[in-house]
C-alpha cells in the first residue's frame, strides 16, 4: 500500500493547485462586497438639430403605394403657376380652378384644372413644391413615362391600368 499513498497525495495536490487559481466559488463569497471591474467612460454629444426652412427644398415624403391629398405640398396654385409658366395649355391670366387634387404619391402629383371655356386639363408633376416639373398634361396622362416611372399610387389616381 505504500504506492497508493503517493498517488493519492499527488492527485490531492493537483486538485488543490487547480482550485487555487479559481478563487472562492460564488456561493461562498461574501455578499455585498463590490468586485472591481473595468469601466469605460464614453462621452456623447448630440448632433445639432436640422433647421426648418421657410420653403422646402425637397419634395415631402408620401407613400408610393397609394395617393393622398397633398395638403398644400404642393398647392393647386403652385401646379397652375407651373403649367402657366412652362406650357401654353392654360391662359396666362384669368381664373383657373383646381377641380381635383393635387393628389400625391411619392414625389409625384396628380391634378385636374379647369379654365373657363376649356376642357379639363389633367396634369402630372413631380418634385418639390417650389420646383415642380411637368411630366405630362392633357386629357390622357397615362403616357409611357407615367406608366413606367410613376409610383403605384399615382397610377391609381390617374386610372392608368
């Protein structure tokens, strides 16, 4: 039996050495004693908030899936002014009424205007209210450009199937 005793001692010594590196088990540690841990201090700064401008330089964001009233972005008067300035489809002076719209889908607008003594004019525009671009205007606005580039909501408003 002399040989078993050195083996038991060596095993016990190894177990003690291995356990010594681990410290006390968590359930045997004193409660409420803070354990130091590394910490990192992070300084945060907030970026400045964007300033609102009097005239939006970009088109308001509307869903492209459906159309909604533009609520003044752009207004009917802005659409009429754009048509008057860029085409000869409306008289330069006189009363022109907006009978439908503007209706918005994405950055596109659909509007029907009526000048006295003339047929209704359907107008498709796109872009920011202060910089509208006429895509097409007439009695049928379902052109290839509108069919291939306009959002689904505008196609529904214009009844392009």
